[in-house]
């Protein structure tokens, strides 16, 4: 079964951020890490999973992604640090 997620990747603590949405978090993060898809995250080496949240539907996830992308950078950093103060890579902790 597919599970909608919104996620934030970072290049490093307080580094470049990337916000995305997916129905298969583990696979999508692997794609970012291996450079399987060209784009912003590949160009800027944004591969560390620092935040994610599950949603009931893809519609809800996409809406949340769009809202987060409009947030000020300081708000995004606060969101990350409320859940992951040390900016640990959460990839090994996901069971998606």
C-alpha cells in the first residue's frame, strides 16, 4: 500500500533545503541519494532526510508541501529542529 509523505532534505545542518512529496518515502530518498533523478537536490547535493510526515491522502500531502514551500526559511528550520534538533539523517529510521 502506498503512503503519502511530505519530506525535507538538507545538504547539512542549516544548509540547503528541499521539500518534496512522495507515496514511497524509502524509494524516493534513495533516488535523491544516488542521483537517479537530475534536478535541484542532485545539483545542490541535498540528500540528508531531516524531517518527514505522513498524510492520509496524496491530496493532503501535496497541499502541505505547497504550504511548506511558501514558509519563511526560519519557520522551516524551526519545524525541523522541533522534531530533529541535531539534524540527524532519518533515512535508516523510516519503515516506508
